[in-house]
C-alpha cells in the first residue's frame, strides 16, 4: 500500500535510498528520483510505463544549484529564470556529463525547473542531488493535481506520496530554450507566451508536438482520459445537431444547456481557473454515464493556449463547422 504523508524526513530517507516517490509542485504532482543515477531513473520509466525516448525534467532548488549539472545559461533564459523562478517554467540547457543520457533521451540538453512549492523546495534543499520528476501518472494519462489522483493511479507502485495539497496552477510548466540563437517555446504551460515575450522579446517558434520529443510533453497523443473527448469550434451548434446523443458537456462560461451531465472549466471564463480545473475535470468525466464528452476550444490567448494544447492531445476527435 502506498502511503500518503507529510513527513519530510521520511521522504528524504526514501530518496537517499534510491526509492521513487511522488512529490507536490504548483503545476502537477511529480514522480521523483535521483537524477544522477540511471538505475534510479529507469525505475521512473518503468513505474509510468513511459518510453525512454521521452525525456524528463530535472528539478532543483535554485539557479546556483543548477550549475552542478548545467554548463551555462543563455542571458535571455537567465532573465526569465530571475523573474519567473521558482515557478511554472522549465529551461532547456546544455548538460554536464553527470546527468545520464537516459534523463535527456540522448540529447545534449537537459530540462531544468525550480518548482514554486514550499514543501518540495525544502525537500530539494536537503538533498545533495537534483530530482528527475515527470508527472506522477501512467504514461499518456491525465496528469495528477492532488495526492489522491496519484494514489488512484500508482497505489502499490511507490512507497510514498508526499502530501502538498492541491496544485495551485494545475497545468504543466512552460518549456523554453534557445535554437540558432533564437528563443523557442517547446511546450506551452503555466507561464504564458505573452509573459515571456514581454520580458525578453519575441518567441521565434513554438513546438507543440512531436513523435520524437526533445522535451517532455511534446508527444502528439498525451493527457488522454479514458472517456472519449470531442473538441469543436461551436459547442451550441454541435449540441443542437447531436441532441439525441448520450453525451456529457464541458463548458467554459455560463452553461447554456443543463439537460446533459456537465462540468465547467470556469463559469467566469477565467483562464487561470480553467487551467487549474482542467485535469481534475478530465478525470471527473470518466465516471459519467455517457458515451462521450464534448467541449469547445477556449480563447487562444494567455494560459488558454496551454489549455487548448492539452485538449488537442487529449481529444479522440476534433469536429469543426
């Protein structure tokens, strides 16, 4: 039986003894182990059933500590880190040899993040190694935003889930890096494109998916609930045309039809609230007695871009009018 607990000493002892545990962050819960040891890292892949061509994020407690395993910081990435770290942003940086190739899927760059969660920051400060930590869920499934979500998926597979409450952001970190001396976003996430461009100038390119990802969260199919999810550009029109279907609805804004099982990302159309609620609702719909669930794209701005990115990869089909 996996234990949910708040003992930092117990968590530290398990990690120092090469165990894998779940840790809280402000984005989602992570499945963590010693990033310096390939024999520990391989356990993470095995527990998640994650392909080893999909790289992991390495978590540390400060930019200074990252220099133990990172060669250098580009000045633009450093500026972003100084402004947004600790926070929901990850940096793709040239790695030192101490980081195993297994962590980076053979890439010469490693994804580095400083999480903005008091429990995990304290944990990291008391370790003499960084933690490799993808989301604490089976590969391809909805990411966990509470300890209970982790327990539902990984009970008996890990010894401990370190309790840290519900995740305050609820969607994974934005991943940024430099290509050909230009700023690139590899994954949309908790820090918006607008926030980044306001600080360091225009983003050259946004990668949204790949069959051979250079960073985490780039796979074409990901974050998928077990219930079929349909995306559309006009929810009212879809519901009108399919009103005899046994469907559920996810709204963003005021519900216009309450004749079906439904949930709401944000009745006030708050993008931050939508991001925070997304994975919780994608788990919730699995208990609905419906054949499928339909929802509409949300506003393609700010955190809405990151929400739409997750929805696109979670969807079974997309129907636009």
